[in-house]
């Protein structure tokens, strides 16, 4: 029904308004893209950047929790992985993206 109403209005448009109607039809699409960018893409990029900074600051001795809910202590970091100790004599390697939060950072003694 809505489609039929829109077709009726489009048939009644004057013949000289072809170029202007294309631009006015494009404005809502641009507006939707801008709103989509502001509400979804920008906050996601900020969150991703904050997570990368957090993972970049990890060092041996930091206590972390993974996205899977595993609590552990960082034993070492590599280019794409982190080695964590989850129990005595139990060490696992995880990807850096699996770190959910830093619970406590090791205090450097001076």
C-alpha cells in the first residue's frame, strides 16, 4: 500500500525536477549513514582503541581475566600471544584479544 502511494506521487512529479529530486532522494541515505557512523562505528572504534592500549601495557606479574572467564597472572608477552599462569605448574597461551580486563598491575619497586 505504501509502495502504491509512493508510485502515485512519483508519477505526479513535474518533468523539469529530475535532477533536484535525485539529490533530495539521496539526502536521507546520507543522513542515515551519518547517524549510523555516530551511534555505532565511532563508539566501537573508541572501545577497540582503548582495549589495544590496555593490552599493550600488559607486563609480567599483571593479574587479568580473559573473555572466557579465566583468571590468571601474566608470565610473559609475545607479539600476538600472552602466556598466563592460572595455577601452580599450569601455564597457557592466549591471544591478546582474549584479555577482558586487568585486575591488578604489578607494582614496580624503586
